[in-house]
C-alpha cells in the first residue's frame, strides 16, 4: 500500500508542471578546453547562465571565466550542431563578439540583455542563422531555442591561444533542485520500505 502511494506521488511529481516565472527559461553550462572541438589542454574554466524571456523575446547572457592561456578575442553562441553535444556549428548570435564582451583579458565577467527581435542581435552573414530563416528574427529565435533545447547549441570563448575557441560548453536546462530533492526522498522511502520487509 505504502509503495503504491509513493509510486503515485512520484508519477504526479514527474508529470506536474515545474514552477517558473511566465516565459522565463534558464539555461546553464560550464566552459572548458576539453569541451572544445577539437579538445585542448587549456586550464581555463567558465560558467554561463542564459536567461531567456520567451514572452519579451529577450536573452540575458551571463558569463564568468578565468584561467585562459590566451587573451579573449571573441565570444558568442553557435547553433545548431548536427548531433547534440558534439561537433561544431556556425555562429548564430551577434558577431564578431557579444556586445561589450571583455577583450584582451584572461579572466572576466559579462552580463548583457539582448533583444532577439532585433537583427543586430544575430550574425549578419548571408549564410548565417538569421539569413537561413529569411531574416525573420522571431522565427530564428524560435528555432534557436529549439536548438538549445535539443542540446545543439554552445557558447564559447575564443582567444589568441585558440582562435577557434579556447573554452566552450553546450547549453542545457538545469534540473530543478526541488524535483531532485523529491526524487531523492522517494528513493530513500522506497529503500526504507524494502529494508523493513526484509527485516520482517
């Protein structure tokens, strides 16, 4: 009986909508040289938070990085790779680098909000992401987010050490802490229930 109640609670938790502000989605990733393609031995690291407002069509990019071997030449988001989590893709966001991104340094922090309905937030090249969507920024943003959700978009930091990218990470939606705690609690309850049955 108890096991069926726990199973029902788990099923409800897994199918219930996650609490979040309307239209707000947070993506995160850790940056490293090992995640680049091809991988490199850079000791550089970084943390990225991408806060997307799907109602206002804005994207806040937060990046903290340190320990680069070379000095920063550019940073942007690439989308979309053919296979999730691997390979390379063209630059989707503004080029040659994010507006105001620290340059000529080996460590730094960045925080900027982009209006993704503006053409200036995208790579203007004729073969780039926006052009492939007929210049329609709303459609490009929709497909860009679909690429991120599919694990096919990454942010990287280019440097004099690795002009093609010194550190990078594929963007993903982090697991909600509340759901992880619930799953841990349910697992513990099932374990206790099993031990009690064995003892009896």
